[in-house]
């Protein structure tokens, strides 16, 4: 199966609003919905500074996105890094791209999202004044999926750096650190406590077909910015496939059929829980597929969840292949030709029960983001229709088929 890498366009192919977000050299908050190019702009701003300044960091939300970005940077190193030597490129790819939590753990200690402004300020000041920094701030910091860090980070980011770029989308506020519809405003206010910052909204959607985005919108009917987006310029494509009445075994067989019929496509299989990731993984392995490094190309796949086997994570660092199985929590920032959302009957339980962080396992925003990962086709499979799909009339497709017959 094909290797998966983050899709980065040529810099001269950026859209007008993306150019407005890229060109300023000062602090910038870039906002917009899925497919608008927030991560693309953040990476290009990062790469520009890489060529000019070695003292920087790019933080993003989860490891799977980091692995895809690293793979893309290595594959296009000559084009993207210019005259930098191999040693410097390796240092950037391996050491300058990480999660904020990992960086904080390695340099300061465990980061607690509930920490007060005073606590975070004290920790940041201790880091900057320590032996590693010797009172020298980091030249520039870059945050992707910025809504997934609490406001105390941005209130105090001026202690760490002189310049910061943040990409954020209020509709992807999974962690619920911010009141509904206020994430971007609060982040900007925090940055501006210490650093003068501009903001640029990216209003386009350059990933989805009209049919896919219409489905995504149905999951977040109360998000006015999503509902008011002009989709006239989106290309037309295939209708979403919503398949009811399938038990677990039938859903797994359906997944395999999709994989076998689309051998050259990047496929994302998105699940609620780690146990479902393991279920799909085991099924594929039982049918001759493998996530091993030496797996035959036609039978290779990858997976990721927070508790992934360390040996499999080591393979993922080297080769990121599709189909790729992961959770709704870990799919942000990624895009696929085809997205499959199996076992969707679990939506009722996931939306009504809380995880260890005190948040629902899934929200309507998770589903909105998951559907918008798809570039060409989306499949939603379930045994019985969950309440999150109340908008869908299961008889509609059958009525159309009856008329045709």
C-alpha cells in the first residue's frame, strides 16, 4: 500500500489568503477551518525561519502528524531546505518538531493544563534563565493546532520567545480549554499581552468535495461560521456512503473490500477507541496484512493510538503507510483520499461518557473534523443508527434504488 506523507504544495501555489498569512515576518495567528491551509502556512513560515535561524521549535498536536511531516521534509529535503547540510537537516527534522507536552517534559517538567498563569510564568522564566538558555529567548516558536493548548501558554509565550506563529480553529476545540466560539480570540489576546501579533483568516476549503463538506456540516449545525461557508467553488464528487445494518464482522469485511478496491489510495480508518483500532489491526493481520517494517507493499498498513506498542511506533517513525488506523482524537491535521468511520453505533456511548480528562470521548466536532479528512470518498458504517446521525434518512437511498429499478 502507498506511503503516506503530509501534502505540501509548492510555495508559489499558495492561495491569496495563505500568502497574506505567510509573508509577514512578525507574530501571526492563522485561523480557518479544515482544509484551509493552516498547517501548510505554519510549515512554510517555519521553513523560512529554518533557513535563517537555528533557534526555533515547531509544536503540533500529536505524533502521527509529526511523523507525516518528518517524512515529507526528508523526502523533499533538497527542495525545502536549500543549501543546508545533511547534519543540520537531520537536526531540524528530529529535534525541532515535537509536541508542546514532550518539549515541556524534556526541558521544564510535566505540563499541567490546569496550571495558573503564575505557575506557567515561573516555569517559563526558570527555563529561560537556566543554563541551557542563559537568559536568551527562543528566536521563534510555531504552534499548529493551537486550540489544543490552554490560554496560559499564550498568556506567557512572550517569556519564551520574541516571535510566534499559531494556527488554530475554534471548531476543532477538542480539549474544551476555551468557551465555544472563543478559542481564537482568547489565544490572540494572550499573545498580545507580550507580543504584537497580526491575524489572518483562511476562508477556503481546498481539500473536500462539495458532497463531503455538506455531510461534515450536518454534524455541527450550530456552528454559524461552518454553516455560512461558501461551498460553490468546491469541486463535485461522489456521494458519501452511509451503510447501516452491519455487525462488527460485516463492517470489517466491508473495510477490507474498500482497501482491496483502492490499492493506490491513501485510506484513513478512524475509530472512537483504541480497542477498535486494535480490532481492525488484528483483522487485517488475520488476512495477511502487516505493519512490520519489511511487510510487502501490497499488504502493508500502519496504525497509531496513544498506547501504541513501542516497536510498532519505531516502525511508524521510519515508514508511515496506508491504510492507516487511528482514533478521532489523533486524526487532526491529516488528510486521506478515502476515510472510513466504522463501528459508528458506538457514537451514543462515546458522546455520553467522559474520559479521564473529564471530557466526552467524542463530540460533534470530532465527527466534523473526521469527515473533513476525506478528499474524495467517505464511508460511515454502523449496525444501528446513532443519535449523532439523526439527520440521515436511511430510506432515502433505498427509495432512489427502488425508483431506478
